[in-house]
């Protein structure tokens, strides 16, 4: 909308069905968002209005809440779902603290989607060949791009912790500083938008697919979570002696109880399961462990004041609002019901059937559709609408025959 209209306070409205628009552009049947498909109001968060420094001519972006015209938050809004989970913690005198780690790939333009992605040609005239993981000079060939990413982050007020080259070819990771869950979800969303926009200016393509390259580690969005007393700021995962508390155990127990039901929220696309089915550092399980990256729930080595739970299931393709909401909601479910976790695992281990997770989008959607816990935490309207939209996407995928099928199966008798 125009700057004048925005500053005048003109109300921006949008059809409810847009919140269930699938990634191909279509919509599930209208019964999932109200047969009239009436309007929602988009109300800008005054703390999340940003000038976009890479844009010419200059534009601004406002992150909005999707609210019913009667004033309450729409149950179809993922940002609204996260705010409701935070409010449930606040009612118990608790404040969640989260941080996200986002991995992504930087590729050359890919004009033919039937061809694999390729690393860009760097300033040295070469394409990266995969030997740059954690190298201090690994992004020198992309320095102009990353310099603008850093300056745009500063302009948008996005504080960063560490930035590094990851295991994949032209794969990178950023760690955002821990803080309020809604703020971190907004920052993660803004960072992904920033990455793609700045990449286009530099003739590059940033990809946040979970698994864009075969035989290469995928991209995750690990979520680090702790809880503090709202009044004192004390980490309730540690007691005065620095030992883990019952709240810590119950939080893990809740995650173990919810991860299988919520897998489709953490891994929302067909491609998500390419990452999870090749489980190097991408564990498709609900086991927990102290500092073991093969576990879906990892407790990083830290001091008692920083004790936290890392959920390693979400991919880079996950909606940050929904992934954080689902992870925190599962933990709160464990606290409210005093759920005890299974024993911690260490070293190499076999995943018990009770802690295994769905390994296809179809299986994950079936699990979500049958989940009473998901309906209790997110409401029937949201779960049914989400499943309907994702089922459309899955059907679209099955409407195509892949090159592998033509290459391998065509010659079979």
C-alpha cells in the first residue's frame, strides 16, 4: 500500500483463504476457511516496520497480525498461534527464550529446474568444490554479497551471533541471538527475505530448501529453547545447585510426546523428508541426549544458567512462527502434565519404535490429522486447514513423474 495510506491508518484487509494458499497458488475448499471467504484485517506490529535498504526505489515492510474483523487473532494465523503459546507461558509466570540457527545455500541462477543447482562462480573465477566447511576464507568469493547482507542486517536491527560456512557446497549458517520467541520468529522471517532479495541484486540465488543437493547435508533451522521466570529472569531448567530441574525433564517429555504428531509442522514439504531420510546431523527421532547430534533433542554443553533444549528436527523450509510455536507448545504440554522423558541416549544408538518419527509427508500429515494433541493445542480449524493445504501440495507432487522414474524404471519389464 502507499506510504500515505499506511501513515493515515487506512485498514488493510485480506481474504481469510489467503492464509491457507498452497505453495503452487491454489486453495483448498472454502469450508476450511469459511464458506463466505470473508476478510481479515492486517494490523502492523509497530515494532516490526522496516525500511528495506536494498530496495530501489525505497520501500518499507511491515510485519502484520492477521486478525478477525471482530478483533481477535485469526486461528489460521501462524504468528497468532505463536502469540497464544507465549501467553499460556505468561499465565504460569514463565517466559520462553529461543534462538534459531538457519542454514541456507548460495547458488548460481538456476533457469532450468530440471538441472541441479550449482555453486556460483567466485571472484577467483572458480566454483566451490565442497572443501570449505568452517574455513575462515570460505566466503571470500562471495564477499560483496555477504558484505551487503551484513549491512542490511544492521539496518534492519537484526543482531547476529556467528556466521559460518557449513558442510555443504556453498552452504552457510547464521546463529541469531537468543531472545523473545515472537521477536526471533520475526527476525528469522526477515533474514530469509533479506537473503533472497540481496542475492538477486548480486546475480545469485539463495535456497532455503531442506535438501537442494543430493549426497550433501541438508539445511536445518535448529531451535534452542529455555524458560525463565518472568519476574526474576532465572532459568527454570536449573536449580540453585546448577542441577537439572523437574521442569527441564517435563519440557523434554512434552517434546517427546509431541514431535511425531507435529512432524508435518517442522518438515512441511515433500523435500523436507529428503533431508530427514539421510540423517547425517539431521536426526529423524525424538530421542534426547547430552551433546549428541544424532539425537533429535540435544542438550548442548553449557553452564547451568544457559541450560537449554535444542530441537534439531525443523528444516530451513519450516515456517519459523509455526515451528517455534509447535516446539514450545509441546514443551508446555509436558510441563502441564508432568511428563517424564525416556532415558537419555549417548554414543551410537538404535532408535526405539516409540521415538521414531514419520519419514514421508504423507505419513506426517496422516499423523497430524489424527492427533488429538495437535487439535487441543492449535484448534480444529487450523489443523484441518493446514492438512488440506499440504495435501494439495502433495497431490501436485504426485501428478509429476520424476527423472529418476524415467531413467530407472522405463526399461523394466
